[in-house]
C-alpha cells in the first residue's frame, strides 16, 4: 500500500475504506512508514504525531463499521498534513521560526475542528518559510524542503512542506495558507492542485497571522474534486472570525461545459511571462475551446498595481502582527538590564527582521 499512497486520491481512499479493501489504521501506518523513509530527503515535516494519528484512525475504523457508506463523514479516514502555522491542540506550532520553537498549541483552529468532524486524520505539521514569508520553503529556521519531482529544485512556498508531503506520497492531502500565492505556487511547482478560497469563506481563527486582510487557509490535493471536498468541509461562518461570511450556494448539481464562460485577462500575457508558461496556458485555452467553453478576452487594467499594493499592505500588516513576538508576551525572552533597554533591543530586532 505504501507505493499506492502517491497515487491515492481522497475519493479513492474513502471508497476503498468503505469497501474494506484496507483499514484506516493500515493506511495511517503506511503513511507513517513513507514519512520515515522519505523525510531524510524531502524534509517536508517539522513534527509528526504517530499516537494521535493512530488513535484517530481507530475511531475512523469504528465509524466505518457502524455507519452506512452514505452516512459516513465526508473525509472519513483520510490522512492529512497541516502547515505549521495552523494550530492543532497539543501539537507544536512553530510557524517555521525558532521564536516559537517550544510553543504548543493550546486549542484547535476552526479548520481543524471541522476537519475532525469530517473524519480526517491529522498526521503532523509541515515545513514553511518563517511566518509564511517566502516562496521557496528555503527560509524556514529548521530545514529546507525539497521538491519531490526534482530534488535539485525548490517546492515553492510558503506552503512548500504541505505540497511536498502530498506530491511525495507521504500523505493523501494537506492544508496550507496563502497570502500572495503560498498555496497555488507550491501546488504548481509540485504538480498538484492548490486552492486559495475566496476571502471570508474559511475561518482564519487559529492561523498565525502574516497579513490578516489577505491570509486564507486552503487545501492542497491531487485532484480538483479532492480540493472541493476539503473546501466544503472547512468553509463556513465562524463566530471567532468576524471576516467570515455566508456565500450563496450553487444548487445546480451538474453544469454543462457550454454554460461556462472563462475570462482571459490580456494583461496576464505580457512580455514578463515565461514563454513556456504562456504556451501551456494557451494550450489549455485551446482544449477548453474544443469542449465549447466560451473564452472571453477581458481587461484588468489595475493588474500593474497589484504587486506594489501587495508590498505596501503585506509588510505593514506583518509588522503589526509580528510585534507580539517581543520577548515579553510571546517569543524568546530578551536579555536587558532596564525596561528602556528591553524596548530598544526588541524594537531594533523586530524592525531589522522584517526589513
């Protein structure tokens, strides 16, 4: 089974578990063996909780025995990895930083509660660029994650650990977080599917903040349908996050390709785009047109301002969010003889670190 994990989708896992082709315990043990064998090379995980994972697997097997296939929770028995800036009660949550090296999460993030309700099995916490600042997962304070497709290349970031764990066959799926590409970019680099949900559709409660008005939690999976399944499980309004809202449901069960319209922004095909990337995108456009999908050229004239706006908003919010790691409230204790020295030392550290 260990060799199958790399190709097992969420749907296949649930189907095989319900048919008793294997048990959740057997699946988790296979994942754990793969992690032990591959981690010396991939370095995708910062921590693994074997005991918790096996306990959850036993509960999943009991539910499968007691319930009919139609009544099983949506993610029953599915092993999932969690980016190490999302709180899982009783597990370390470092955000890839030695400032939080010994921090143990005192509660579950809302998405973790929802995953548990859906029957998912949490295997461990994955590596990331420190405080989710980066695009290669080379900037973790603990280790450098490798791309499973080519070990000489980066897996992308900042959710590179989650992407590598899925693409490398260590787990079936994972959660990541994104501020400006940190789910979709590593998913692309590692050849899997990544979704950044619409802001407000998924609670950020229990996510260590980078830039609060842009951050969002989302899935990394092997298929689009798998991403949809996880998104359905974690979405929804949350009283602990005032930015969440209810989005209208699309009750239409099936949608003909002829009913779909896709906008192609002309600003996205400038001279700055790699020719190989542009060629692949145009190939997909041609395939969709053959399937009668209506392709419409649109203009997004403010595209050129996106990056400058991001680099005003993100560092501003990051500096406010990271100010709490001052050695007084959170983080490494600062050494100073007087209070004024303490403030001076910590402020210099925080400003220098952000810059």
